[in-house]
């Protein structure tokens, strides 16, 4: 069975084609199901690594930064956290593309939002939110 370092490399590589789908094939009808199926697989991996990596789980640990740091001292827990980031950033990127289509925002303006969502999650969401606000405001 591959170790956590190997799984880390695999999930990092596996997510890239789905970002390419968002950038180059935004209007394909198979894009949404493909992204969602991939995210379900990533969610299963997440559960496996979080369950095996948290050890003596204590819900009180979420009440302090030190407690959260202590939760992520095992490689499995850190990998689970990384899979969490990859999955939710991709889901947010997919949502951005869907919203861009819904509000008829030029896809070339969406692409930088996707880049920043991939690299810096919430910043990409913020950038898109400002773009969407500007677009919707100018349509009314």
C-alpha cells in the first residue's frame, strides 16, 4: 500500500486535470459530473486519512490554535487536511464557473479567479465575488 508521501503526490497530480476542465471546458455538460465524482473519491480518501490520523480525537482541540496544531501531528491527519483543501477549492472553482455561466461573465475574466482559488482558496472566491458584484451591478 502506498505511503502518505505517495498519496500526497497522487492527489496533487490527480486534481490538476479537473482544474484544466474548469479553465478550458467550462460549458461541457460532463464537466459538473466529472468534478463531483472526483470530489466524492477525494472525500472518501479524506475520511480514511482523517480517521486514521487523528488518533485520540478531542473535540475541545478545536477551541485553540495549539489544540488544532496538536491534531495535525500525524502525517495521515495532515494528508487528510491537504485533501480537504484540494477538494473544497476544486468545488469552489466549479461553483465559480457555474456562477460565471449563470451571470454571463466572460470566461477569460473567470480564469484568474480560478487560478487564485486553486492557489489561495478564499482569495479566488473574494476576487470572483467582486467580479460578480461588478457584473450584476452593471447589468441592472
